[in-house]
């Protein structure tokens, strides 16, 4: 048995034992690879969730692209009202491409990570010019768009176009690593998990399959798994290997209060309300020190999130 060192508040350092990690049953895991968890059971569990979110009710390529960009680092429940407001303001790629970036940033209010809004605006303009106003279905073409990385490209290709690719977000990778490889994703290589996910993919309905895995990872197969209510527990490699094991400690997020991210968000928020302001006025409006506001404005100017003319700071066109 191994141990770890724990510093108890106001006391000497303590040493506590760690439980030994169970050894997976190789024969059981081989059976899982030969006979993976049932697609039918997973898709039946997903069926009531098929229309749970507005982007699923009418999954046009544009709406899927908008939703996937919004869902980056943001919980689905927070995205729902923002998505509905956004597509009401910009119902098509062409309407988004024609809108000033400042208007896009104003409608984005409340979601944070404002660079995503700017990237989505630039992507729409590129789609309008290079793709005739149609979101491309090819994952490579999608990856060339601003703000669209490998995961987002694969998600749009699979969900909007039914392309047989895996949208390998953290939830899909966790479910696959556990169900097929019998391990937490931290215990196996990403390449092995990706290969297992590609082999497990239900090619007859990639859209539903990917979204079912996302939902299962978000609602059931969490870092601390809820195996008792999992629809594929009976054939899951993680369960057969002796799971659930104690989940690893999640990496703590850096504090938002007092961070540069907070300052940047406050600056954009102030500029949503007024067309232009000086750094001093922004400092007064946001309550952040002038030197911190100036630092934020410099960085955002380089990124194209704000424009500066003389002493006047405004949102970009």
C-alpha cells in the first residue's frame, strides 16, 4: 500500500495510506473489446434527451457551429438562453457575417470568454467569402476556420452532417476509457482512448451517438461515476475491472476574483453599454485599478477585441 502526505491545518504533517489500485481482469477487458457496451442501450437512454437543447431541436450546421463554440468551457444550462438570444439576433451565417463585431460582442453578453464571440464573427465572414455562406461539412475545412479546433470541427461534422467521426470532448474520452479500456483516461494514453472511441463509434447515427456519450459523461459517468444508474454498466469494462475507484482530485480552477480575466470582462461589459471610453473612465466604471485596465486594453487590442484611437477605447467593427 502506498501513502500520501497531507498537511493538516495548524498541525504537523500527516501521512495517510492510499488504497491500492485494483488490477484489471485482462480476460474481462478482452471480452469488453470484443463485445463493447451495447449501442442500443446507450441510444435508448439518450432518446428522451434528443431534443433537450434548442440546438438539437433544429440542428442546422450554423446552429450546431454556434452552439459548439458557446459550449467551449461553458455549461449547457448557461448556454441555452444565450444561444436563443444569439440566433434570434443572427439567424444565419450571412447575417452574422454582416454584423459589426461590436454588435456580436454585445449579444454575447453573459457568456464570458469574449474571444469566442470574435472568433465566431470572423469564422462567419470567412464562411460567407470562401464557402458561399454554407458551413463546410469537411472536418479539415472546418478546422481552418477561426476559433474552430479539432474537437469543434469533429462535433459539427458529426452532429450537423452525420459524418462518422468522434467528437472527442472530455466526456466522450472519459466514457470510452472506462467502458472500453476499463480505466480512467488519466491511466491510459489519449491515443489509445481515441482509437477505442473510433472503433466503438456507431456509424449509423454519429450525431446521436456522440451526443449520447457527451450526455452520459456529463450526467452519469462523471469524475466520480454514478455506475448504479448507468445504462451500460452491465457490460462496462470499468465495472468489470473493479470500478468505481476513487476519482482523482480535479484540478482547481484559478480564482476569477481579481484575475485579469475579470478585468477584461469588465472592460468589454462597460464598452457594451457605452460606445467608447478612455482608460481612466473604464477604470472608474469598472472599479479596477487604472494600470490593470491599461494592461487589459493593450492585450485585447492585440487580439482585436477592442479598438483604440487616441485615448478612446471601443469595441471593434
